C-alpha cells in the first residue's frame, strides 16, 4: 500500500481531441470514427476482435484497491481532472473510474472492444476515441492522469512511456494494473497451470506478471513509484471460467485460426473434466503500479 500522498494536479478545460465519441453516444453517431480502418492501429498479435465478446467473463479490479488508488491521486475536483484510460478494451477500468466521479476518455485501437465498452459505459461520463498506447492522439501536456488496465503489456512499453511523458501535464500520474490469479495457493489454478504446461512447455504469462518498477525506473521519467495490492475471490460458473480463457490473447492460440480455436477448446474441455462442472471460487489479486511524472 502506498503511504505517500500528493495534491491534485492542475485541471483545465478540455483540449481539442480528434474523433472523440461523447458519453452516451453510439459509434455510428460518429461517422468518422465508425468508418475508420483500425488495421494500422494494432498488429495482429494484439488484435482482440475474436476475443472481445468474452471479456465480460473477466472479473473487474478490486474496488478496495481502486478506492485506495483514488485516495492516493487525491484530485479535489474529480470531474475536471483530465483522465486518459489507454487500451481501455471493454471499459472495465474506465467504468470504475467514472463511478468514482471522474470523466475519463477511453482510448482503444480495436473497434470490437470499443463497441462493447461504449455499451457498458453508456450511462456513465466516459468518452471514447481510437488510438494506441504509442500514439494516443492527445495534444501535448493535456492529461492529469494516464491509466492502463491490463493493457500496458500489450504495447511497446518504452515507446508508450515516451508517449505518456508527452501527453502528461507536469506532475501527472501514471498507473498500470492487472488482475493476477493465485497460481501457487489455489489448487484449481495450480492444476490448470499444469495442463497448460503439458500442452505448451514454454507457456508463460508474459509482461503482465512482471514487476513494472524496473522499466519505470529505467525510463527516468517518474518519481514516487509505488504499488497497491488487494486480494479478492470471485465466483464463476465453469462456462464463465472458460469464457475468461477465450478472452485471452497470446502466442499459444489464435482464435482467428480454426486450428488455434480447436486447440484452446480441447484444453478447456480437459480443464472441465479435471475440475468438474461446478461453481468455482477463484482468488485474484489486483496489482497496481503508480508513479508521478518528474518535473521537466
């Protein structure tokens, strides 16, 4: 848990940002955005089009951890703070931030994910725009707080941090986070890991399981680097649990490829046989890294 407290960064009126869909509007209400070709925005490696429909099966972040994070950034006027949620996906983090009084702009390169996110946040003050972590489309020095919910690892992190530095106001906050399953103490997750390793001996969870402090320190852009963690348990049906795996994008299976889809479905069938078709109680830990941009 972070112990340092900081006062709110300066909040100002909105800068001009191209192709933003305001809260409550649909993608088709923004013809330039709806007609945009998203292919240049992301590589096939991180094209979540086939995975987007399953994202609702993923649990959101710990409310306790998010509340602690909100207390740490300590904006006195949350509604005026400029918040950019980068790689917003289906809007999980943007929704939690908006529920706590902020008006985030969700930046997402994938139209399938964005459409789901826009529906999920339709009744909240969340705006949406196309963009990537390395090229957000924001004007320089316009953002008070830049967040990444499970998305920091899908980008070139060094280039992403340079973009964060460009769009951030002096003293702005940076935040990235993930939900981690308990692979060591939960017998179900330990069993699932063994099954995955049997199919893919070199299976790894990639950047999402790494400590983000070294790359933040190496950038020399940030100070006051710290972490917030909170553990929680969520109940899932077996079908929800399998959908959670179908939402996963990695190099071991590709849902665009029929063979890749068959591989994943075979693994999920094996998991169901091993675990049983009963409600599951899955322990997670929300892990958050937070830092503040150094004065230039």
